[in-house]
């Protein structure tokens, strides 16, 4: 079962990974976006890490809700409300349980992904974070590693697509041939989850 | 949903650019009949003055113009729209009766502010702003 400590390790692990990959995210965002994705997410997840040190988060839901709130208020770009909505909806779906199963987390993230798709109006294949998040949340019902691989594959598979949502859609056909930055950061979120599960004392169910 | 407050409806302009939000607010107040209480606030850019969106600036602006009759929020692009929608759906910091209005930014801001200054309720302010989409230029 996954307790609040597991979720804190996941989110601080995600913050570390985003920090390491911030330059790569920004360079992916340069040809098709406004070259701020890495900077914005790094700012948001730094605030997440700080908030987790300062505030009590007794349940998995409390961790995700706090982190989502930080992202909404600190990122400054569209990824803030989108990732914020993902985490807050997933947090709400987990209720007040002190521990949750991987399957419950998969279902909660599935609800979060639906809320993100509704907020941004994006469908699979639009070359957005949904292309990594949707298959990853589904694969999480199988295993953490399957979710990581599905997210990574989903991100890689955005390269030949033409963007139909977000800032990249303004460049039309020129978005073809570039991996989507949002799908790439979504894959980092699931990579951090798989690493937390693989490394974690008192948190993994595998 | 009808609002019960007695004061005027507030208007908040959310843009990626602080300068654009501020200038649009000035345009709207400049085109409205004077005399009444000025209830329009700009929430442009990030807190450190860069291009982007600040949830804190949006919340502060909405609270500043709230007189209990509702707040009409107009937003320009991308994260400005998404941040307002997320604040409405996920958080409880915006005043009750805050609404994202579906309208073109500049024309909608002028229409919203002029109707709010004339004493229209939130539904009428939102409708006036949305009607700005019907103003064709060619």
C-alpha cells in the first residue's frame, strides 16, 4: 500500500527530476512553444518541495492537493493549472484514506487526466500532455514500470504529430518532428513514480 | 444564477501582459460614462512582471472589485484562461459570483465595463461582453 510518505517521496523525486531536466524541457519548448516550460515547471516543483517540508500532509490526498495548489499558484504558464488540476482531482478521488493501492492511484489519476482533458479541451493525438498521461494512468493498473514505459512511449510518439492544442498549434505543420514538451514532462512525473516505487522502503506494493 | 448584492458588478482583466491588461482597463474606463465607482482591475503577467499568469494577482484583483454583485473575468490566451477556469473549479479563493466571461478581450472588456458602470447585473454584463463577438470588422 502507498502511504503519505510514499506520495511525498514521489513529489520530491519529481521535483528533483524536473530540476535536472529543466533545460531539456525548455529546449523542446523553443521551436514550437515559448521556451519557458522547463523554467516554469522548475519554479512550480521547487515550490512543491518547499511546501512539502513546511506543511503537514497526513494522507496521500493531502499530499496531492497541496502539490496541485502550489503548481496552480506558482508555475505562471498553462502547465500550472493543467498539472494542478491533475493532482488536485486525483487527490480528491483518493478521499481521506491513509493508504491507497496502486490500482486506486491508477483510477484516481485517470479521473485527473479526464479533468485535464476537459480543462484544456485536448484529445489523444493532439500532441499534448494527454498523449503521455492517458496511457500512463491506464498502464498503472498493471504496474509502476508499465506506467513509466507507457508515458515515455506516449511522449516519444508525439514527435510526428501536428499540434492541435496549446501554443504549439499556432505554428501548424512546423510542430511536426518535435517531441511535445508537456508530454515529456508528464513522462518525467511517471518516471519519478516508478523510481519511488522501486526504491521505496514502506511504500511499494510490488 | 442571480446575484443578491447591491453594488456594481466588478470586472477583472487577465492577460499574459501586465501592460496589455492595464491599458485595456484604461481604455474601458475612458470609454465609459464617468461618475460611478470604478470597479475594474488588471491582473496581467506574473508577480515578477514577466509575461505569464499569476493566480495570486487574479485573486487579489477579483477581491478588490467585489461588492457582492459578482465579478466578470475576461482573459486573453492559454494560461490566462486555464488559470481562471482552474481557480473557479478547484479553489475557493475567488469571491462568490465570480464568472469567466466568454468574450474577446478588448471589445469584451469595454462592453463589460460600460454595462457594469450602468448598473447591469452579472448576467447582463456577461451577455454584453459575449455580444462583442458579434461585432464584425469586415
